[in-house]
C-alpha cells in the first residue's frame, strides 16, 4: 500500500527565514511525486512534479528535490504570501487510473 | 482553479437526507475524481472515472454513488447522509498529457 508522510504538521517562520518541508513516501514504483499548495477555503493548486531521484524543480522561492525515499520542499526567504498548506502526493503504476495518494500536509505560516 | 467548477459551495443536511454534488470541467479531460478531505486524514479518493459512462471505486466509496453521463460532468451522490460524511469534498480532473490533476474549489458539507 502506498504511503505518504509529511513533516512537520505545522511550521511557523519569520519572514525571510528559510526552511524545508519533508515528504517521506513508500510506493511500489514511483511514477511521479507531486507538490500542491492549498490556501484556506480553496482547492489544491499544482506546484511541481518530480519523476526520478536527483531531480529538482524551482519556482520563485520554492525548490523541490527528490530522493528514492523522500522529497523536500525548500523555501528560501519566505514572504507572508507563502503561508499555506503544502501537500505532497505520489503516483504509482496503477493500471490506468492515474490516482494519487496524498499526505496530510504541512501548514506553513510566515510571520511578517 | 480555472476549469473545474463545483456546486454548491456549502450545504447543510440533516441525517438521512440526500443530495448531489456537481463537478464540471471545461478542459475536455477524460479522467475525473472525487476526494474528501478531513482534518488529519489528508485527501482520500472516493470514486473516479476514466471516461464518459465509466465509474470506479476509490479508497472510501461506501455511502456514495457517482455518475458520468457527460464527459464534462461528474456527479457525486449521497443517498442517505450520515454525520460521518461531514467533510470538504473536492473534484479533480486529469490532464494526461501533463500528468497533472486540477482541483475545484470544494464543497463544504455538514450533516447534522
């Protein structure tokens, strides 16, 4: 059974204080690892897909990295608008249904 | 969340009542999904569809039914609502070319 564990559950940072969110996964053959951002009262918004160990993707202050067992979302010099819940999900070979298995998320708060 | 529209946005039901949640997408995607999101549980797949006229069970299908009569619409039904179905429901559609699920804004359902 595919499993995704995210840590920490919540993280409070001062504006400009860099940090990393962790996503550990167990999957029988990884097709893709996904990062989403979710603002309160809204649906998840796609950020990145990573496919193989060693891959990195960047977008503004965010950088996602992938190893064979975990992924990190690095946040550099965050701003208050980066406050959100960040969700990690994995996609395994699943006979054509393309479904995702999600973690419970990390709630990030950036304090001005 | 352009492209995936969920109605209604909020609903309060009494135990035993029925209702239908509507998801509409205008991106011509074949695959669509219904999730529920509960505190500490993450997003869990209820049902999904890989094309018009097809449906399949996900991780937590009990108490729900779905229909996909038209490619652009995916309906989630609760025949006899229970308090355990109090949750936030999200619909997603899948872009196979990009390998990305796009989410709607959600429906917040309370069952009293």
